[in-house]
C-alpha cells in the first residue's frame, strides 16, 4: 500500500499536464514520499498519451489509464481510485504546479487528526490571489443569490455584513489561518481512500463541475471536517481546458456542463426542502444565467 495516490485527469492539455508531472517529480526528489501518480486521459486528440508513456519509461511511480471516450471528470477520477493503492487520495488538476511542497507534513497532520475528512492548501492563481473556488461554503439558495447578484462582492468583506452576504466564499475568514470550510476545489483535494469507499467517491451524474462540492457535502454529512491549510501552497493556472478555453466549441460545452451541475447539485441536496414552484423558479433562473453568460 502506498501512502498517497495522486490522481490527474487530462484532456487535450499535453504541455500543461507534462509540466504538472515534471514539477511533481522534482518535488518528490526534494521531498521523498511513498507515492504513486495515476493519470487518466479522457481520449485526448493531441499527443498527451504518447508523451506520458515516454515519461513512464523512466518513472515507475507514474501510471496511465487511457480512455477511448471522454467519460467526464468524476468518472475518470473514479477509474483511478479503483486501481489506486494510496491510503490518501489527492485529486490534482493538470494545470496545478506543485513546487516545494512536503506532502509528509500535511499527511502527518491528517494522520494525527482522524476527524479531518478532507484538506486543501492555499491554491494561488497567477495573479497572486487565492483561488476563490478553493475556499467555499455550500451554495445554498441565499448564498448563490448573493454571489450571482454581486452582493457578496459588494458587502462580503464589510464588517457586520460579511456573514450575511459572503457565505459562498466564506469572505469573513482569514485566508492566512487554518480553519474549517465546506469545500475546496478539485484542483487540490486531499482525502482518505477509506472515506471515498464510504461515500462512493465522485457522483457519476456530474460530467464536470459540481462533483467536488457534492463529495464535500457527503463527507461532511458523515461528520468529518474539511480543512483549509494555508501553510503550504500550489499554483493553479486555471481555465486552460475549461470556461476560458480558446476553442469556442469547448467553451460552449464546458459552460453547458457548468450550469447543468448547478441544477444537479440543487436537485440532490436542496430541492426537497422547497415547494415545486420554487424549484422550477430556481431551474429557470439557472437557464437564464446560462444564456446570459454566452
């Protein structure tokens, strides 16, 4: 059994994925650990698979699953989980650069605090800002309303008002201190393989987006804590293969998955709390928001 399995899903991001892998390799040379890396390629049309196979020739800890079709982010991660040997599982985006991270430090923290079900570190964007998606509250109706109508941006950091309007990105909490959150981003999502077996890992209903929030919801429902640990950090390039992709068709499909994920999450976790007419209103609003975003 390995201490940690790092799972990376790739899709037409050859250069980015290779950069991620090579930084990981250098990082483990500097900070040794008992690890394996599993890349799941979702039927890339570029040279990603060929390039990874070349890396595997000189890197025994690196493994590859090659899909004949794009099965989506969550399902691809679940495929890696099925063959993983790690006590801990790290879901890592292919556009994340790991440099100077001693995994043993954060794994020791989780070893000594069994109530921690998942953990993320400081995920920093190229701008130097902490990725807002790495520090979230669950998207309740009120929090989502405040976010989409810019109330969080306007009042989220105003003393006394932040707790009311800044719940989605937990704006009242310091990004420099260790504390509990509802959910990190799938860009750097560390959890226990034992917990994934209890939760069933990522929900197959999500193609991409939303599955990280859904998993966090299930982890916290089991009574575990999810921790934001800013004493270590990684760089997240972000949007390389998603909502800001240069390919118009890719952007369109990604946007569709993005808003569909909102509907799925709401239906699974909140719709039973409200009358049907209200649920229809929520779905209508999401559809309008999707059209406006085009």
